[in-house]
C-alpha cells in the first residue's frame, strides 16, 4: 500500500487538490481524518464514530506535552486542539491546522484505489472551538491553508460539513477562487452541466465505476469473489465463459446462496468521494445499475435521502433513485447471471420505461458506466431511434464522463451523447480527474444562500454586499410575522436572517 502511494504521488508531480463535501465525515471513505478536541486532546461524543464508536481517552503516557496541539488518536485519526485560549486570534487556529495537515501529508499511506491519499476534516473552530462568530474568516483561512498544503505535498484534502449554510458559504468562496486544475474546455463543460442542474434539467445515471473507490468490486471482481465459494469449479474453464454465463454457472452451483453472497460482497459502510459529489448536484432523478447503497449513504448524510425505486414510491418533489439491477437489501432482485438478464428484460419493463423517460425529458449525466449493459444499451438505442423517427430536436440527450478513454465507443454515440474524456496517463489518474471535475460541477451547481444574511459569514461578502446585507437585516427584523409579510419573512430566513 505504501509503495502504491509513493508511485502515485510521483506520477502526479506532488500536486493535490482541495475538495468540499456536504455530508457526514464518518460516512466518507478516507485515509486520514482530523478530529477537533480541547487542550487535553480528548474528543467529544460527536466524533466517537471516527474513533471506533466509543469514548476516546488518551492514555496518560500519550497525553500532549505542554505546547503540543496535536497527536494521533488511532492509526488514521489525528487529534487537534482547536479550543481558543484567552487572547488567541484566528492565526492560532490556522497555524495548528497547517501543522497537523503537513504532518499527516508526510506520513499517511494511500488507499490502493486512489492516486493520492485523501485527508478529511470538518470546518474546524466554528463550533466549540470558539471562532463561530467569524465563520467567514475561518472558512477563508482554512481554504488558504489547505491550498498551501496540497501545493507542497502529494495529498488531497476534503472539508466535510453537514451544515447547508457552512457548505453553501464554502462553495461560494470556491466559485470566486476557481482553483480547479482543469483545462478551459472541461471548466466550460462543468459550467454548462451546472446550469442544467440548477434549472432541474439534469438527471443522473451511474455505474460500478463510482463505487470501486469505496472498496467495492467491479463486475468481474464480484464474479471471482463468488467463484471462491465454489471450489469444485475448474478455474480455467470458468474464465473461458462470457461474464453473463459465468454468473449463470455460479447461480446454478450456489443456488439460494448466490444472491446473499453477492449482496454481502457489494455492501459498504462508507461511500466514496464521487458519491458525495454526485449527491451534491441536487438532481431529483437518478438511476443506477449498482446494487450497493453508497449513493444513498452520501445523500442521507447531506439531508437529501432519496426514495429507492421500485421498492419505494416517490412522493411530491422528493428525490428518487431507480435501482435497475437490484439492491443488496433485496438479494433476490440482483441481476448478474444470463437468466437474470432475460427475466429482467421481460418483467422489469416499468423500470425500463422510467429510464427511457429520463432520457427523453432530462439531460442524462452518465458517470462510472461503460455503456456495455445489454439492457441499458437497448433502451438507449430505442430512445435514439424514437427521437430520430419523430424529428426531435437534434441535440445530445446526455453527457458521458469517460475514464476509460474509449475512442471507438465515443464514435459509436456521436451526435447522441456528449463525450468528455478525463485526462490522465492511466485509469487511476483519470478517475481522480473525474473527482476534480465533479467537485467543480458541484461547486458551480450550488444554490444554497442560507448564509448570506447571517452576520457570522459577513467576511465572505464584498464591501458593497456587506452594506446591503446590513440594511436588509435591519429592515427584516422590523417585518411583522403576519400576512401579507409572512412570505417575505420566510424568504429572508432562507437567506440566513435570524
């Protein structure tokens, strides 16, 4: 693992990236995490899930020496004292953050499925730390410190917060700073897709490629994992079969054990960075061929848990996710074998119609899917043929974010799908570029303004906007809670007026 990390760092020239995530830090897969503490380096109950789910009390021999502000809680958890001492200003907090991030960057190993290690941390200091009254300045300072660290070290950093106002403020500043290492064409594509997301025009379709960074297997790896439960099968003969036939053979040999084994191998308790970035786009319609629940974990962490079809029925404007090939909570629904696909084609037409409707009425963002699933291909060709037959407006009905650099497949869908190939010398580098692209897309798609009239974020406003916000706050506090002003009061509250 360490060798892989070193190789990846050298290949990327030592330049990391700073991400922003709306969600829960304990649900995001990471290589290291910074947990805030007081001077005794003891973590509060809030952070216990990151420390094994129990109280964390450092042994006497491990207590911080006078003047030492950070140390290790576990192999992956770093503890940082952020409790503001008398007379300390913001530089005190930022110096501590810089020190611990640089220490982590020097020693942290990298997950085998990432090019660079991922270090996650909350927006430190704005809670019990004592800097909450100046959240805007804290956010600006933390982003600057993290950017300095990733410029000097081969490490990625992600700030994670479940608070919509804090996340909205972070993204507002990042949109102004525009620190994404992408070329002009990709930045323009991200802006176009962000416009579609804000207008409600964008829908998601994602495949196994999104979940592999969460530690879950690819389709072929899943079949090989099931093969381990069948010692009686000849390995050479098995690998001579087509994947669907491999699945069919495994189903016949394993019988009722097949679905539960697949479900168990497809279960994860943490999601990948990509799941969180996709969930942050705010799309109300999504479909996937994945069995896992990583996207649902990420969306729930951001407070936007979707209804999962076909087991749940969407209501009103609530977001929903269509599971085309089954779900780990329903092992009998999993589609992996030849007979499953034939049965699925005959019995799952309503689900297929939902995906076709998404293609007809939305712009479909396709991520982590190689477009080789026979059922999905059939539906896509049906929509393309229908549009051509009826002279529909000739514009692509979706955008593919490609990490496989498949020129032939791109040519196959010319005119029907926009095709964006992520740059990179190999698949892991292209996958990391995809995360950076999704980060830029999520930032530009953001619409949350619940921080704008909150005085604690005032440092993020430009001078003219600061004066405007102060006047609006003064006026808003005079508005009575009665008709016809109640709607205006509610609108101001959505922009942070307390």
